[in-house]
């Protein structure tokens, strides 16, 4: 049940934020908004306030804001007064249309920034616990062969005191592959264990080999403590986290195209629901952080230059600005259909990946 509830909260809120970004800029520039829908397809219920109908529709994997005169073709057969013309999206200056369309993805990025800021401001800034305790020993690693165990605390290497994990890492890295004598504390007793470091490949977050260094196959704790910080540092952390996830999202897409990251890693609604449920059970910090990451992903993906997405429309406006006239309606229709096919294919693919994960355990 928590999985379903968390999925509805996450997706519903992110879709609302995205569509509200379009909606609020359209209103700001005086464009008439006909519908504001959470979801696609048949409407479940709706309410009209003023000139806008607000809907919740059957399929919750998206939403839309329908504006009066979204394309020039919508106005061809209508006789409109000058005031009505002004309220049409199609008759607005290019820069205003650009801002209205970009408003959705940008609001997702701003929302992510707010969530990261809120986490740091309320819970504190996460700082790694600096400890020389071993929390993991790799199978068939030099450490395992020598007899080091999880729970050992390294207090010295070759007679040199180790107060921080960085001390341990640097001494082993600079060993040149020569045997090192590691003094550990285990169950209150001090032990000396000789270990011979081995040259190993270093991989980045995408699994690419980026170098090599001497290691013995031990892992440090991933535990963090939260340091209370003020408003300014919280805001800086929110901006920094958002920028970092924007970079990782873009690079992730690049690595998928380069086939560094397998396409099977892509996930859809089922994976989102699963992770959202797990994060909600793990606590509000994990849940909000996941929502922030997903909001960044949604913002970046919507900026891709695929015709049916916001990024595709922004490309159309850019071309229009360069040519000083809109693209041919037939050309736009064909490109929109191509975009719909691409997006539909992608949705089927990620659903397939999700189902494979479910049935493969």
C-alpha cells in the first residue's frame, strides 16, 4: 500500500509542478488557458473555475495544459476579435512562447532545488563519518587472503598512525605493490596483519575504467552525520545538488547512447513506484531526496529535442526565430507524429525493462 501511495504522491506532485510551470507563465503573458489536466485520456472528474477547466484524467503518466490557439492552424477558421487574438498562444511573440513552454521543465528543476534545500535546512548537511573501521572485505581480495575482517579498525600501517580513512587509502596507494603491515583492533585486541596490495582498475559511476591504483579490497563506512547549517549554506547545497544531478542525468543519457551504460538500466513507472515505496519506508529525507532526483530527471528529459516534448517545441521556436516565420504546418504535424512514435516506443521499452526486473526477482 505504501508503494502505491508514495507513487501517487511522487508522480502526482511532479506532474503538477511541471504543468503549473506552463500554466503560470501562460497566465502571466495573458494567454487563455482552456484546460489544466493531471493525467491523460478520459477525465475522471473536473471542475471549471473562470475560463479554465481543471481535470484529473485516467492515465496518470503525465499531464497537459491546453491553451487557446496553441498552433496557428487552430485559428484559421475562426473569426476572432483583436482581444481574442491577443489571448491566443500562437499569436504571442516567440520569446513569450519559449518561456511558457520552457516553464514546465524549469519549474521541475526549481522544485528539485527547493527539495534539496529543505532537506539540508531541516535535517542538516550530510557529512561522511570519517572512520578507519572496515565495513566490507572483497571476496578473493588481498585483504581477504591476508585475514582482514569486517569490523576491524585500522590504527596504523607500517608503523604510521592512521586517524582518517584517507590516511589508509594514500599509504596503500603509494605502496608500489610492496607488502604493508597493517595494525588493527579486533574485539579489543591489537593484531598485525601483512597484506600485499594489488593493482586494480578504478571505475567511475558509469562503470567506465578511468585508471588504476594499488588496493587491498576493503570498504569504508557509508554512514553520514547531519551537520546543522544556516539558510545560505542550505540554499547553496540545494543549488549544488541540483546542478550535480543535472550533470549526471545528461551524462547518463550520453553514456546510454555511447552504449557504456546498457539500455536495460532504463526504468519506468513500475521501477519508480518500487523505489518510491522503499524510500518512503526509509524515512522522509530519503523520500524527498528521491523526489528531487526524479524532478531533475523529468526536467532534463522534457528538454530533449524530441518533437512531442517541450524540447522539441523549443527547437521549433528557435527555427522560427531564425527563419522569421513558423515551420510549415504539415512539417510540424509529421514531426509530432514521429516524436509520438519515438516516445511510445520508449515507454514500451521501459515497461518491458520493469517487467523483466519484476519477474526475474
